[in-house]
C-alpha cells in the first residue's frame, strides 16, 4: 500500500490523491473530515486515518449521497475548526450549490472534488449504442473550482498529489472557503461492491427457459 499512497503520477489515481490528503489530516489532527462518494468514500475510509475522536463525518451504511456539503457547513459552524470535505464528483453534484452558503458565511471549509468525469469511471459508453453520452458520464474536464470562484471563494485546479497536498494545506491554514478540483484518471474507478450484479435482468432478453 505505501508505494501506492506515495505515487505522484499524473493523472492521479485514488490512492495517490488520498495519500496526499492522509498527510494533510495527519498534520492537522484537530481538523474535521467530511467524506462522501463511491470510490472516493470507500477508499478514503481505509486510507485516511483519524487521530482524534469525533472528527470524521461520512455518509454511513450504503452511502447516502448528498449530505457532504450540509455536514461541512454544520461542522464548521459548530466547531469553528477547519473542515476538509472529500467529495466524489457525483456526490458533490447532489448539493454542490452549498458552496454559496460556505462563501456567504466565510466558513473555513476546503472541498476537494475527485473529478474523474463520471460515476465510477468517466469512460463508459452509451449501452444502447446511440450517440448520446452514457448516463454515468459527466461533461469531460469540468472545472468545479470555478463554482467556488463565482461566489468569491478560492478555486484551485490540481493534477498531481504534490499539487493537491500543497493546495489543501494552504486552504486549511488560511481558513478561506476553497474548492480544489482534483483531476483523477477517468479509468481509475471501479464499481463499489459489484452491486450492479444484483440488478434485475429482463426475462424477455433472457429468452425462454431451456
């Protein structure tokens, strides 16, 4: 695991990016960690260590997405401590407009969006064979950091774990509302828990029983 977490490859994979965030939290044990997503959540739970009690807020069992920004606002207001919100790009989409709230109240929240252009992977193709993009794929190379800048916060785009570490460290120390767009390899993700195998299959497609 250690070499994976120390990788400075670009484009980043989840391990290299989370290895950088692991260092940030280790150096700031009083910070609160908010976490939601699919691969972003699954892997962060096992990689980012907590050093003080009651400092991690995540989505709980079965990953109920959309709570991250609300949790981040509440954590900052209640504690007055810096908050690091680690978000998958899909999870961020559920309540991303709360960046306006964070800027309006000038809260010490640093949001990191793991942007791999989609849900699990940003490389899926339309299963119907049509020209429309797959429903699992987002607009390629979106710049979520520009959303934060639109409301007066700090926006940063990073492509390596070293850049990510420096940007998050600066944001946590400044206490300024910040959103960091962390560019992750679109091929890096995988389906969490293989739950797609549980999807019902059309009896018509199966054909008659033999």
